[in-house]
C-alpha cells in the first residue's frame, strides 16, 4: 500500500499570518498544516512546502495552487476560462492592497467595482474574494476607512465574505487580535454595530430562498425617472442579485390620461444607462383581460360595489370625524353592481359617473382601508391598447394581482406606503379568494430618498414642465436622472451614492452636497483644465518686457493625469484678466501668472466708479511662485478665443422641506438660472457635448452645447462641488 501523501505545510513569518491562504485551503478542502517560521523576516511572504524539495513562494502562487487542488466542487477558481482569467486579475490586484502605500486608491477601485456586484467574479464566492478579504484583515488603515463610511460597497462585501463559516473560523483562530479603542466601542454601541442599518444590506427578507427571489420595478410612464425612482430601481436589482434571483421591469400603465410613449422610451433609456438588467419587460396592460375577469369575480363575491358619489363629497366622507361615512351606494345588490359594471365597460354616461370601490372598512383608523377606488372609467385612448378598454384598474387594485400573477415573491416599496401595506394585503387576499392558486407576495420597505430644497412628487415635477419654469424633464435643475446627469453628475457617482444608502428604513432628508462631493472625487482626477475670463469688464494687462510676437507653448490639460493630453497656450504682450482679479492686485505687487511665471504690476488705471480699465506691468520670470499671494488665470488677448456662456443654477424650491400643508407655488424660487458671458482658451473649440472640464479657479463645468459656429457660444453648465455657495444672478453681456 502506497504511503499517504505528506500534508502540505504553510510557513509564515510571525504575525504575518496568510489568512487568505488558510481560508482558501479550508474552502477548497485541502488539509493544510500551518507553521510559524522563526527565521523568516517580518515582511517575508508565505511559503508552501508541498513535497520535499517542492515549494511555492508568495501568496498569489499559493492561492492558485490551493484553488486548483480543491477536493470539493466549490468552483472557487471559476467554472470557465473567462472567470478563471478574471480571478487571476483580482489575485494580482490583491497585492496592491498591502504594497506600495496605495491602499486607499486600491480600496476606491474595489468599492466602485462592487457598487452593483455581490462578489468580485460571477455570482458565488471565489478565491478572488478570499484573497482580497484576507489582505484587508487586520489592516488599521482599512479599519479607519471602513469606519469613515467612505467605501460602503467594499465594507458591505467584507461583511458578506467574512460571514462565510470557513472564513469566520479562520479569522477567529488565526487573526492577530487588536484591542479596540474606547472610542470604537462607544461608537458601535451608540449606532447599533457600526452605524445602524444605514448603508447596510443585512436584511432578513422573509421567506427568501436563494435562486427563487423575484422582485419588480413598476414605474408609471407618466414622467421621467427621478433620483427616488433610481434608488428603487437599483434596490430591486441589488436585492434580486443578492439572492441570485430575478427582477422584472413592469410599466404600470393603468392611467391613459397621464401616460405617453415618450415616458416609456425615456424610462427604458435610463434603465439601460444605469446598467440595470431585468429578467423580462412587462406591462400591467398585458393583464387587462385577467384584471377585468377578477373584477367581475370580486363584484359577485360582494367585495366591490359601484359608487357614483361625487369625488369631493366622497373625500370628505372618508375623512369626516376621523371615522368615515359609508356611501349610500354601499348596499347595492350584486345584480345592480354587475349591471353598472357592464355600463362602465361600455363607457356609457352612467358608466362614466360610477367607479368600483373595494368594500373594506369605512370606520378603520387607517384611511387607506376606507373603501378605496378599484376601477374607474376613462375614454382616453390607451398608449398600447387604444380604445379597446374603457375601464382601468387603479394601481392599488392592479399591483397586488399582477405581482402575484407574475410570480413576484417580494414587493419592495418605500416606507411612505406603510399605511397602504394593509390595503395591499386585503386586496391580495380578496383576489386569492376569487382566483385560486394566486401566490402570496411579501412586502419589504425601505426609506424614500428625500433631498433638501427638492420635490420628487411627479405631479409637482409635471407642474414645473407644464408652466415652463424649466426647459423640460431633462432640465439640469430637475431631480430626474437625465436632469442630474445633464448637470454634470457622473453615472458612477450617482449609483455609488444610491447604493451607499443601503436598505435602511430610516427616513432622512439628504443634503445635495453629499452626492456632489462624491461626484467631485470621480471627476477631479481625470477632467481637463482650461481657462476662461469673464467678458464683463475684463481687463487688459500690458507686459512691457514680453516678446513682441506671441509665442505658443504646450502644457498638460491635467498635470497629474497624462491621458488628458496637452493644450496649446499662447503667451502675448497683452493678456486678459478677470475684473475680480484686477481689483485684488495692488500697484508694484508681484503676482503669479499661472502656467507662465511671475510678473510685477506697475500701474493700475480705474474709472470714476473704481472699475479697473487697464493695467501695466513687467514679467519677472525669475521670481518665486512660492512667495506670491495671488495666482492669476489669464488669456492672451487674441481673436481666437472662444465665446462661452457659463450657466449657474439655484434650487427650484426655496424651502428646505416642503410640507403637505404648504402652499407649493409659494415655495418656488423666482430666479433659478443665470448666465455669464466669458471667453475661453482656443483649445475649447474642440470640446464635445457631455465633456467635463475644470475652469481654473472657477470650478467644474459640463459642456451642454459645443462650438457649432463662431457666433454661437459654447454653453457650459456649472457642476456643484459639494461646497455651498451663494451666487447672485449676473446678466449676460457681450463677448
């Protein structure tokens, strides 16, 4: 009988425990002996002795060997060539987490990558996850980053991976213990283990079975998607992916008066733009025949009645004395209700004066249970079915039935619908009674996304468009996905912010500064730098000792990002300065002209109002830029400068939070957009629509309209950078 193969021995330096290798061996089913090598240098990598004379050095090589040696069908090295290659890339990346001092940058990359992913590769734990998880354990800098909340997706992923039993066991047995500070203990105690459920996806989804969870995103095509819809969309996809399930995209097209093909197309475009995939696309109108059939069954079972009480009167009756007053039509016979049901389907005059109400409980403390409308007549042609139907279900009637009929297991809704949860359950139970086999649907709530100085009511947003207070649904002042992106938000920043909110049920009023700060981090490192001078009262500075003929030099468009390329900068005897800068300079003061050198201003001419009209000075290129107080942007005075319109925006709403009792129109800002004429460097004639740039010392801008012809200026929209600034409207002047 052949002797048993020797057990591989993993040797490591004291306190440099290769947690990833130990964990990978456990998951792969490889029996491993772990030893401390007292002779190893403290920064030495691990060594795996496989057989006498055969050793592997370095964590990455060891992990590849262990993953390939798996004795269990774990698939931790991928199930095909592509996933194995992707895993190799992450194994190499894992080294950057502990080498070269680039932990924060590497964590930022991983955090962004994990914004819409559960695992690094595929849909299950792999050796890539084990490698990166192991490298992060015990790093004080990662502990600090995690507690700061700056890398929410990476933090969530480490919790998920660390919860795998084999990895949790390795961490408990082998990780060097670090004593927590009193501040850390107090912070966790105060917040409920690291910040409560904000940013967390540790939710106990009822009856959730891996691989069988089905969620849905059901927008009504009566407007464009706003940032609140974007959260609901990403939340549904995220939860479905977390349970390896599916998400259905369904248009709730039950109100032909408000719905348009334009809105369907814009929603589909936004969903695609955000990289969200769904198992299938459906419409509530796909189920109109079934909904009419279930409606008749509900009438026959006595759970619905026809009511012609005027709308305003019925609203008062549902509110009266906080108990509600029953309609006189509530006692109609089944036969009478069926007859009116036929009139409604025919769209007759009598049918149009009636609606069908659920017979719930008009005295219920929860007003959502006070006989809500289930079906109503509408003769407006439907965007898909035309004039085929005259009766349409309300959202509250159609949604429970279609959710169950389509096999949705979990309906994720914002917590503003909390009062209507009992209504949903009542309707679904009633429909199950008349439609045998209809499954149950669980409701899970998460907090609605709310922002200061912002309304997300589709009715109010429609008002802004209809009254032309904005230029359309994609206006950069609108909180729609298209409006926010047009304003200069990157898709990555928008998704990172939304996902970082987690599945919390806590209602909070968010500051826009937070999301714009995330955006600044996304764009600052790569966007090109350009120069502009405000046209109004621009000042000519004559440099007496500058070359008579202009000279052109090449400078980087971004000094720290070479891929941004270079730009041509013209230096001339006469240059242009902003009036604001000219006002800050004193005679005989030395200043720095950015991307050129120092100059001394010898003479300043002002008019009677104190406006600077001209300046004279001389170059002092041997001067030190470190000693000057003012670093000024400038442009050569030449015909090739590009006319610009710099556009700034204010909030549409002047109140931090609009309450239901507020006069909405009184909360609307009168002036929310203003433009400033400017001149830009000649390189800006090549800017493309949607390109983000930084105007030196002015801020970040996105190109809304590039240069088409010399007489039409380039239109730039100011991008907030997360710092609150009060700006006043400035009229456009000539260039």
